């Protein structure tokens, strides 16, 4: 499921979805911000902002989640001036919730690169190697969010998301009794997003 989410009312954005592949690209994007991202075009599984996918296995109790193999690739070849972060976001709720949600109660984010001048919410809190890649950790205990920032850009994801969840539990952001509600991949955009492209997204919750 594709979402063309615009967070700044002064911004505009158009997304083209290729039904035969499931890929999407941003064909138009205006508006910019020096603070918060202006938009978040994405693809997801779950039940998010009034739209639901089928057969995703979500929501699912964290303690019952054995693996989440995922693939995703992104490109900024046609958006060389874009200021953006290609991200995964795993949205959690305290209770098993089959309804659509517009925001997580607990957030696990994975930034595949970090744009200059911008950083995740919270403060640096060490690093960890997951799936053979070093990730710098940012934690905000007020908003219950944890973000893993790749030490070097990762353009292609092809591994399991559960080790990130296990580490988030170790850092007391997520509990075994919480439920995974959505798995999202997309672009947090500050400016110049036209031309960004998403391909090969898949996620299977076991």
C-alpha cells in the first residue's frame, strides 16, 4: 500500500505508483523546511491512516514475532539535491489493535542514511552491529522512540527486522507485550524530493 503523506500544508507532492512492480517514485515535490520533514511518501503493510493491507500478519504481539524478512531499495539518482532520509518505521501499540492508527505509541525507526544538518529525535546512545552493519542509536524516552542510523549509507535492505526489535527491547523502548502494528518504508523529505525512487519492497511477518 502506497501513501502520499504531506505533513506541511505549504508543500505539494505527487507520487507515481507502478502496479506491475509495486515500485513508486516522486514526480513532484515542493516546499521545504529547516526543521521537521515536510512529507513522508511511503509503502507499508498493516493498517495505517485509514488504509489496510491484507495478509500481512499484523498486528502481532512482539513476543510472538519470530522473524520479519524484508527487502527494499531506494535511489536518489534523479534527485541529487534532495535533502531526505530513507527510512523504515515500525509502529507499535501497547495493546493488540486491529483498527487504523495515525501515529505509533512506540516507534522504532531505521535510517539508511542521515542527511547533513538533520538527525533523529532524541540523543545519541551508542551503537550496535545488526545484520553485519554498524548502526548508531538515537533514543528519546519522552516520545518512546529509538532510531538506528546506518554508519554508512545502505541502499539495499535484505535482512531480518527482528534483531532491531530485540535491541529496542533491551533499550526499554518496546516491551514483549507490545504489538507491532505497521511496517513502513519511505522517505522523510525536507526539500527537493522529486525524483526519489523506491523499489523491491517486501516484508513478511512470521
